[in-house]
C-alpha cells in the first residue's frame, strides 16, 4: 500500500528556527521612521516588543535556538504530519504527486501557535503582564490567547468587526483560554473611536485592529504588543513547519517541484517555504507560489512602496507590496487574508522573481475546498483553501502536459469554525469581489508622499 502519512517522532522536533535574513540574495530594505525618514533602531521598538524579539527581528544568525519551554509546549502537537493526497490525485486523474503539511492539528487549529508561544515566552521573561494584539478571522487571536494562558499572561484581542460577527465561536475559543476580545473598531482606543465617529458601521480591517492594539500597548507600562504575521521574528518562528517538511519529504523520497501557500501577511507560507528557498538560493529549481484573494490582492496588484503597517499610521514604514494603509477590504470569508500589505522579506523575494503570486475569487476557492474535503476528509480553513485551489490547478496542468510534478502546499488550518462560509457557498449566496483598479492607483498616489 502506498504511504499516506509521513510522521516524525518528538525527538525530530527542530531545536532551532531557520533565519532567512543572512541568506537573502538581496539586502532587505530598512524599516524607516516616518518623521526622520531614517532607519529605526532598537529604542523605537522597545515600547512594543521585548529585547529578545527585537534582536531576532534583525538577527544575522542563520539558526536561532528554540527555548526548551517553547519546545515543551510544541510537543503537544508537533511534529505535524505530512500527507500524500492519494485520493485527490486519483479524483483529478493527474500524474502529479500532491503533498500537504497539515497544521490544523494544533490545539488552536492552525499554524499560529508556532509563533504565539515563542512571543508569550519572551514577553513573560521580560516581565510583561499583558499582551495586546489584533486578529482577523481569529486564528491568531486564539493562538495568542492559548499561549498567554500557558505562560501566565493576560491577553487583549482586537478582532476585526466583520469577523467578530461572522465567527462568534472563534471569540468563544479565545475567551475560553482567558482572553478579552473586543470588536474593532472599538470604543476602547482613540484610534477606534475616531474611525467609528467617521463610519459607525465600519466593518473594520486588520490595519485598524493593529492601530488599536498598538495604542493599547504603548499607553500601558506593563503591556507589550504581539503580532501574528509580517514581522521577521514571526516568520522565523514559523520555519518549524518547513524544517519538519524537509525531513518528511526525505522520508517520502521526493523533493517538491512547486511549494504553495496562502498569503495574508506571509507567516504560514514563509514558514513552509523559507527552508526550501534556502536550497533555491543554491541552485535548486523549485517554484514558489503565494496565493491571495482577488478582494485583497496586495502582491498581484499592490505597489512595492514604503507604507505604514496600520490604518492610524502609528507604526514605522515598511517596504512591501501594499494596497495602502487606509485600505478597508470587503467582508470576504477568508478573514485572515485581508491585510493591506505583506511581509517585507517575502515582498523582496517576490519582487526579485524568486516567488510567484496568484489571486483567486471566493467561489473558485470554495469549489476547491469542497473537492479537497470530499476526497481527503479535512475541511480546510477558507484561507488555506486558496493554497488548495492552486495545488489542484498545478495538478491539472500536470495532467494536461502529461508530466510528473511534485506539489507541496501548507494546509495551514482546519475550517471547523468557518462553516458559515461553507453554508454561504453551498447555498449559492457567496459572492466574488475584485479590488477596483482605481483604488490601487489612488493608493499609489497617496503613498508617493511617504517615500524616503
């Protein structure tokens, strides 16, 4: 019988994360202070992050040791399994071999605890009492709530209002782990109150929620801010995914021809892809495809410019593909893929041609999700279903060309808390949204004023 699951032992759990920064083929553009237009220093980040995380943000060490208390909690579910999608392959009639790394086995149901635990650990070590954060669909908020519970911290989560209303059980999950959850924009912060005054019915956005979480953190001495994607240290912590996957692909006796993942800010995709990209920098011919929704197409249609990380313009300026920090996305069900920008290191690699990008509408994504669920049994999170869509398209292209192709993608979480989205699709009520070209042009004109 052909092998379906490739499972590592607990002793195979990586002892260090992989840091891509020293291996980047091009220098990463510096983070800029908006007032001085000069690169920021550690003192600028100190109100938000503990020193150890600030060091990781700029580290030139290729490997950074995973603290044993973090590895100890990782062992609750890590290493995660790698699956060979034999049933899906047969349904597609493809000669391609499809593999997926399944991160939905974590207690929170997604990849997000990989960095949440690390951040909670370093903040507790530094003496923080409470962490604030933002969340879209709730995967990140629930992961941080769990991590704070493990390490004895309080947790305040600003949840994008449309997701707060669409996904009440994500909120309940966070509250079960002890977090306080507020719909964003809220009345708790100046940023939230200002936006609600202009638009009382604002659906919110990740940019708005970031503004609120940052403001909350910097106005309380015992509180720090925790971010779920985009930042270098977050992507670093997620590389445990790709490090395990490389060992598992060796067990399978294959190496991927294409590595696929959904992208909202870049954490789950970079976590899988970066350890494999290290081989590409040395000459490996693997292709890398980042997949995003057409309603929030930052890579495929955004501008590669410096921009704020949040709506209220309180963060430093990051060089990234962006739709503009004032972008408020439509209420698509892929709530975790609604950020206006992406991780600067991933954007650099996309701009340099090391990574490709593709965008899909909601209906095509959910069509693929159902096909996957009905063959493999796992109901994907709407975000993860974007990667499923691309993997299926790659397999169908391999069938048309009659070529063998090894496909690896990250199934970054399950969709058990996202069944409202599936109900909308099955009833025919799910709509596609395309981000208007004029909005991209307007954002580019506005961003031109911010460039150093």
